[in-house]
C-alpha cells in the first residue's frame, strides 16, 4: 500500500490547551496527514471525513527525527515552526489595585 502523491504531511509542535495552565504535551513534535477531503453533514452541519488515516498522529522527540522519518518514507511534508509566546506574570492581588 503506497502513499498517494497528493498527500501532504504536516510537522508541528502542538500549542498549550486553553483550558490547562501546564505545558505537559507541548514538548513533542507531531507528524500528521493533512487530508483535503471532507464533507458537511446536511442535518447538523458537522464536518466529517471518510479518511481513517486522518486520525493518525505520530509523535517525535525532535524536529530532526520527524523530518528524517518523512524523508525516509519519501513523502511531501510541511514544517510549522512554533511561535514564541511572551508570558506576563500575573498576580491575584493586582485585580484589587485602584487605577
């Protein structure tokens, strides 16, 4: 079973979830298939896909390992570099300071 020429893999580092304050799952690089085929369910308007490979995510310790894997399999890939986020320290007491 070969990989189609139209399939493009995306290599990225996931961002921190909005509902959690920890950075637990943000240190690994993910390699995921970017599939362009989807459909819109007519009753509820949900977006779906009939491609089960779309759910597969491979995780790597470093960007170099993910790129090596993609080159070894001779597939097209796109690298999305993570953005640097400037975090400002916050204090609960600052909510009560009169401005």
